[in-house]
């Protein structure tokens, strides 16, 4: 199930994300390497459940065909990404904010050091 609204807001707040990751969640510009890649929720707001079977996913952002979010395992976040046309075939990004940042840097960064610094602030 996709977790939205107040529950989503509370779960994201509990992550204590750096300011620029919070901006990405709001689809705001933080760095040119990430421009146009992070869209507001669209699939997650549909009546159909756009989440992997058996997981309660808190979506962070979406792209044209994927959702990046996390679920809680023993009260700790597990960050994942999955495509809306094959939701049960998700990729685990990691279990920390640093893992999420490193994934974004490796996946999208032209200037990796610069992007890493931006995402940590």
C-alpha cells in the first residue's frame, strides 16, 4: 500500500533529511544534474495501488515511469525504486540517507563531488 497525506509527511519528517533532499521531494531545483528528474506524486495518488506487493511504501518522488520511496523495516527506512509497469521488481537503494545520496550521485551526477555536497546540505 502507498502511504500518503499526514502519515507520509510524518514518516518523511522522521527521516531528518538534509534540506536539499526535502526540496527534491517538493520538486524544487537543487542542482542542474537533477533538473526535470524529480516530479510530484502522480501515480501514488491514483486509486490503483502503485506499490510492490506486501510493502507499505512512503513515496518520496516520481519520474516519468518510476517511484522512489521507502518502507520501514524494524522502524528503519529501506529506500527503494521501482517502475510502475513492474512494481514487484523493485531495487533496494539502501538503508541510510547516505545510501540514498550515493545512489542519486552515481545515477545522475556529472560532477559527483559537487552533487554529493549539494545533496548533503
